[in-house]
C-alpha cells in the first residue's frame, strides 16, 4: 500500500507547500522552448491530453514521440492510431524510454503507479519525468529515482481546448510545479517553463505552484463546486420543477443549458456580475438563498477538505480502485438512471436572460458553491490564486460539458478522481438539502418571480451589493482576470 | 407609367456598347446609377434620349417630356450657341442668346422657372448671353430648364457637380419637393450625395447593369457602397510594418518545394507522390474537384496538417521537422479560406482582426503597437470600413468578414498569399468586392499568390501557373 507523501511532511512544510501559487509574468518566459530544444520528449498515453499536448510541442519545434504498451501497438488500438496517423514516431516503452530526455506521463491517475514503476528503471540517468497531476506523488507517495528531475505541467483545460487555443495562436492557463525532492540539477523550473511555452500556455497565463497545492486544491474544487454541486443542483432543481408541474422538456433544457449560460456571466465578471444579471428583487432572493445554502452546506465542504488534507479521500478511493471500481461504476450507472438524465431537453426557445430569471436557485447554488469552496480552501492554507482557479475559474468549463450531454458528458470528461469525489459529494448533499428544498417553489426555479412591482428597499440592495463585492474571491478574481485584460479572450 | 428596358443593346462610338439592359422604372421610384468611370452610365442616358445605334431589344413607355441635366446636354447647348455665332453673316459681334430666352422660350412651366430663378438668385444674369456664363452659372440655367418643362421623367447626370454649397442645398430641397410628382434617375458617383428619397440604386460596369438594389436593403447598400469605394478609391495597399517585418528570404530559393508529397488516411491515399515547386513571384492557380486534396496540400504548406512532419517539404528555407516552429513558417504566409472564417469565432473589433494578421493568430493576444494600429486603420480606409473600426467582427456581413480576413492576411505583406476559394459562399456583389480587393493587392505588392478554385477554366488575370488535381478514389 502506498504512503501519503503529504502526511510525512511537518506542518510548517505542509503549509509552505500549500501556500505556493504565483501568477508568472510574461518576461519569465523569454527563453522560450530553448531548455527543451534538441531534447527527446517521449509521451506516454495518447488520449486527448497526450495527443494534443504532443501536437503543440511538435509545432513549437520540439522532438516528440509516443511510447505505448506493446499490446496497444500490435492490436493497433486507438492510442496507436492517434499517434501514428499524426505522423509521430511510435514505439514500445523498451524502445523509446531509454532514449528519452523528458518523459511526459499523460496517463490517467489510476495508471500512474504502474506506469512509473515500469518506466523508471529504463529511464536515462538525469532525465526528467513530467506529470500533469500530482496525485501519484502527493497522495500515493511515489518515490522517484534521486537522479531524475520531476516536474508538473498541467494545462487547466480539456485536451481538445489545449490544441484549439494553440492553433489560434493562444494557449490555455497552465499550472507548473517542480517536485523539490527531485530536482537534482536545479533545472526543473527551466524545463517546466519551456514545456509551458511549447504548449502555448505562457500566452494565457502560468501559475507557479507546488505538487501539494495543486493536488489539494484540485481535488477540493472538482468534488465540491465544480462537479458535485452542479450534479446535485441539477437533480434537485429538476425534480422540484417536475413536482411543481413545470414541463419536463423545459425543465431539462433550463438546467442543461442554464449552468453554462449563468456561469458565462461568472467567467467574465465573477459572482458579482452573475448576480447583476438578475433583477433587483431576484438578486436579493438569490443572495438570501445562497446564504441559507452556505450555512447548510458549510460542514460538508469542511468535511471534504478535511478528508482531502488528511488523505482519507484518496485512501478510500484507492480502495475502490483495488476493488475494480465497484463503487465508481455503480454510482455512474445510478446517475444514468436519474430523471434529469433520462429526460431530453425540450424543443423550446429559452432566451439568454430567461436562464437567469427562471434559474434564481441555480444562480444561488453556484454562488454558494464557489464561495464555500474558496473559503474552505483558503481556510485550509491554500492561497487565493489556487483557490480561485480551482473554484470560480473552472466552473464554466465544467458547465460546458453538461450543456453538451448532461451529467454523462461531465462525468466522462472529468478524471476518475473527480468523478469519484463528485458522487461522494452528491450522496451527502442530496439529503442535506432535503428540508431546504421543501420550501422551494417555482418562483426561484422554473417560472421566475411574479412581481407587479420590481421595487426593492434601497438599504437592503446596498447591503447585498456590498456583500457580493466584498467577498475575497472577487478581489483575486478581478486581479487574475485583469492579467488578461489586454488579451481578448476566446468565446 | 412604368418605363421598361427589355434586353436593350446599343452600340456607341469608340467601341462601346450597352449590353442587354433589363430595367423597370416605376412612377414612384427614384433611381441612382453608380459605377466606375467608363461603366456606361452616361451612355445609358444617351440611349434613353435616343442616341447610339440600336442593336436589339427595346425601350417601352418612355414619357414624352424628359428633363435632362448633364454636362453633355450643357455642352450641346453651348455648341448650338457657338454655331449661331458662326452662322451670323453680318460683321457684328453676336452677343448670343440671353439667358432669359434660353429659359423662357418654349418653357411649359414659367411659374416654376420664375420661382427657381428667385431661389437661385439668378435675376442678375437674365439678360446676359448664355455662352458667357461660368460653368456653374450655366449649370444652374440647365437645371432650371430641366425642371420647368413639366417633366414626366428627370434624368440628372451628376446634377450636384460644380454647384456651390448653398445652391446644392437649394437644389436638393427642390428635388425633395418633386418626389411625389416625377420619377428621377440620377447618376451619382459619391454615395454621400445620394438623396434620402432615393428608392433604388443600380450599379453599372462594362456597359451592363450588374446590380439593382432597394435602398431599404441595408446590407446590399453597404456592399455596393464598398464596391464603388474600392473601385474608385485612390488609396492603395498600405505599407507593411517595418518594426515587425518578415525576415528576408533568399530569392534564389523556392518558396515551397514538395517532394513526392503523399497524404494518406489509414489505407486511403489522398495525394500520391506529388511534386510541386513554387518560386518567388510566381502566381499559381490550384484547381480540382471536391475531395481532390486541394485544402490538404495547402495545410501541408501552412503546417496545419500533421503529415507535414512525415513528408519531404521545404518551405521558406525550412526543411520541415528539423526543429522549426509552426510560427516561423506561418509568418511568411497570408491565408484566407471559408474554414478560417468559420474558425474566426472570437469577440474582437474590426481593427483588431486586421492587427491579428501581424501575429498569425485568431483573436489578438498581444498588445498592438501604435504603428500597427495606424496600418490597420489604413486598411480599413481602403476597405471603406473606417467608421466601423471598433465594431464587433461577428456583427459584420459574411462578405465583409471575408474582405477583412483578406486584409488580415495581407497586412504583413507575406511572400505567399493563399486564397482558398476566396469567393465561396459570396453573392455577386461580394464576389466582385473580393476580386476587386485581390486585384488591388496583386497590383501593389511582391506577394506570390496561390488561388484555389474548383473550375480550371475560372482563371484570374496575372496567374500563369496551373496545378490541376484529380479526384482520388478510395
């Protein structure tokens, strides 16, 4: 059984690692890809991240090839097709790993231990091993050979986006880190920066973080606000609307596309802008609902963060890995059977503003989830920059996946780790909100407020507006979004 | 009564013909005819007046009384006056016909004539000889004559030319008063002179009426405006930006050299051992049916096709796959295609779309220099889009987007410009707009052009190298 690396560190070191996260400036990337120029980069795993990162790196003038398991090559599996049709050199671990200066491990978390154990003995003296997620190092305590440099480069978008943005001449926000226990030559940072340039990430903004901060914030964000809250919210809102006699097709559509629409406002102007899209009475209503939700859900967010910090979450999940994913697969099947998932979106027009007006509760849920996740992470020692990216910043990305094909698509796109955490959250949150939902009517979900008069009390409106704007996630959000002020962001 | 021109063809001197004109002018309509010099606008008026050698077709229901204002009519009247002078056998200096007679002899509507003389403040020259008037003065007299003949149709060829500002305003006001009484056809070459009451615009070129639009159709109106602008502007293609100029290429080396290019998907071979060399300053047309691999070959050149790494390709001095970056290749290429237009889904202003051409990006992710902004604005002026510089690209019409993307492709003066079916999906006006812009570009730069088209017979001027592809069968 593995050893949790984080738990082996003294508290002050844990806190120091959690607090690492800095938005890097453009001039820190002046060397471009030169640290990787002429080096042999071998990618393991040719899924969406593996293939698209490889395409970008090659187009940046770097030498990229793909190492696949012998069976994948002889059976000409999809990963082999992906790599060879794109004109890459493809070979077995035995053929390519010994020649590699940098090995890019882009396989799913679950395979990391097996993959790293297989390749480590073959790797060149002094080579570099790169991850795009720190789970294997931090939660499983993988011990990497002392002579190897270990870095992380994690584009904060799905693989297809990583490629599409690069082709446009841009990139996606990227997190980089160096595992300080494995940086024998002190070249880890230079390599990680060059890698980020090679994928185009430097143009969209790079965060210098640590393996620990990345894992602990990433796990927290994905299982609470990002996937958990959206799944629980979808199921509760849908069932409520049906119980109240709202047309099933309309309800299904309002939710499926509603998350995407309301979080688009979040992406551009934070929680404040998302609530500013509502009428004044609706805004006050959404604010009050979210305050109530935060009070009810805060213990659950604390529990998730605690379990992540002390390793309970990863231990329990790895037990399920060892048990052939029995829980995960069962929960996945359960989700597919929910009424929301089985009701197709109706053929009705819903105007952009209507998603806000008739989805006040959804707005309240997003606000509550973002703020709670942010508050819980920062209270646990994760700094504002990381907490912002793992809560507010990624919410629209996940909402997009629901718009495509509901919860199925979301759970298929996110990692198994996120999916597992999402189900845990959902199972706990559904009963937790049972009583709250009893008092919910269609004025806040499905039909909108019916008001003859949209007047509000000035004093109350001022209070609500001030509270929205004073939340710390808004301050760091404004700063980080400001870094991209000169760049017209892609729609 | 509606006036009809049915398949009218008329032959004039100097090898000029009006071809196959089909046109209806309803009583309630007011037309403006535009077009470049030599398009046949004045010839059309002349034909309506019965000039030229009638070849075929007919004019039906032309009214009896037509008021005409044109330099040609003015010149003719002055010539008549001159002849009278020559015909004078007495040895006295002829004063010529006084203005009063020019206006009032045969005048059907003396009341209107009086009114206009007062309005234009011309009482002072009624007794002067017509041929002693200045051009502007004689113009005003012509206008008064035309308007006071109880016209059933007005033909006004550049009626506002040569008028001072006050008179121009007076004339426009008077025409406005006639709107309900008489249909007008005006030849105007400046869109800003088109009166608000105009109901239709016709665009002429090569002796034909190429476009007839309703002024209510805002999109067509804008396109026509731009077409005329591009055809008549003195502006030329703006300079490139010296600060971000593309590195100089070795002129002895080919721009592109494809050696035995093979593109295949699984077992299907799309392109089989193609050799193609493009030398500097060569223009090429690439043609072939759908699915023959035109776009695939181009994306091999631009570096967008992954199989560019598994082929023997030399582009702009780079042997592909030797550690060059895609941006080092793209800096030498300007590229326009329908696919690019579809890909260009970003929130961005017109100006920034052009500036993005300096960075080969879709969207703008780098702070532009002041110089680049100036150049972008020069391009917008050339395109006739200056007033819309800060508007969102996505709100533009399809044709305007295409024009802008061509400007984006050319802004850095690339050694190679690839136009992959640049007219695809465009209507007639926009097709001509695009071709007018390409003509302008080809005339003013040292860029080599690859022009892609389905039809090998659809050639454009200046292109003298051809590569025709055949469809591969799977």
